[in-house]
């Protein structure tokens, strides 16, 4: 397994080359109509074929996200899309629906199957189950604490692990958000990022934004690298790639430095190890 991967988002074809030049080891895009982002940031099959060719010529990987809300009438279309993506030659498909995931290996013969963070993997038992379903990588839930990540990776070390290392992190469990995630035309909408106003006694005032602030793990990425996380994902398919490029550079540089460090286990990891050992003895 490679030491690490910087996984960058692309919401348009023009973003692919600049992201590669910035240091991305892999790029992920959303399949039109089936991703957890508005369709304006999705890729058509033709776009994906072009992006795959560009990425492979540059020696990097292309992942495709199918992580939106899949309605009953769309299931067969998704299965057909999986076969098409596999024939195109994409390197991985990121899936968030348990039913689609269960049958994915019937349609995917070459590409890797990744379990989306939206699927909700919180423990080693779930990861063992996913492994039996043909999943080769799990994108860890953003709600996990570092000691929980350590325990999971130690329990199932023969799985690849990815984390959201840069971008928007939901302040609650994004799988049970009470805000709607699709509009009347089934297009994905991030309602927590909309602008709202408060009306009180006939007066309208600006409301504080619901969405949490952007985060970056570049400063502590060495700890996650030591834990066994291999892929570091940057969020941002809906924003201009010029905003993503410096974030790719920052994370790539931090990981390059961290991967060269030849040192004993950090105090943070030692603390986690001791804590886990003491809990197991109870």
C-alpha cells in the first residue's frame, strides 16, 4: 500500500489539470444526478471518461462518488452506471447506500469499492462486514474521535482508511440531519449553507450561518498518518478550484514532511495505546 494519498475534489473538467499540478495523488468527482452535491458540480459519463484519461496519463487515480439519496426509481440506473464506470476504467467508486453497496460487486469487476463517510462506519464490526461485501476502503465517519480511529484501525488493519482532512465538517451526524438534502427536482441542496434571516416583531435581521466553519488537519496530519490513515480527502466540489489548489498544496507538503519523519511513536499515540490497553483490562 502506498504511504499516503491527497484526494482532491473536482466540480468541473477545467479543475483536473490544476489539481494535478498542485500535488493531488487522486481526484474525485460526482456522478451526475447521484452525488451528494448539486448537479452543477457533477460530471456526466463523457466528462468522467475524459477526466479518467487525463488522470491516468498523469499517473494519478480518479474516484467517482455515488453518495446521494437514491430513490426507488433510480436503483437500476445506478447499477447500469456502475457497469459503465467500470468499463471506462475509473479507479474507485464511492458508495453511500447500503443496498447499492451490497450488490455493487455484481457490476464492478475492476474498480475498487469505497464506503462513503455518509454510510456511517463507527466501529470495527461494521468495517469487517463491509470487507466481506467487497469494500477495500472506508471513509471514516467525521464524528469519530482519534482514539476511536486508532482502535478501529488496530482491529481491522487490512483495510484502507480515508478521512476528511480539509473542508466542511458537519456539526452533527450528517446521516440524520433534519434539514432536507434534496429539492423538488431531486437535485441535492445544502440547506445549512444557505443564507437565512430572522423575523421578530416585524423586523428582519441577518441570521448566523448554520454550517460549521471549514477545517484543516494539515498541522496534525502526521498523527493520522501514524495511525494508519492512507488517504486524506479535501472537500469542495462546489467551490472554484482556485480555492482548492492552495489547500492541496498545503496538505501535500504537510504529508510529504510527515512521511519523511523517522521517529518513534508520538506521545499522542502512546497515550491512546495505553488508554486502550487499560480499557481492555476492565
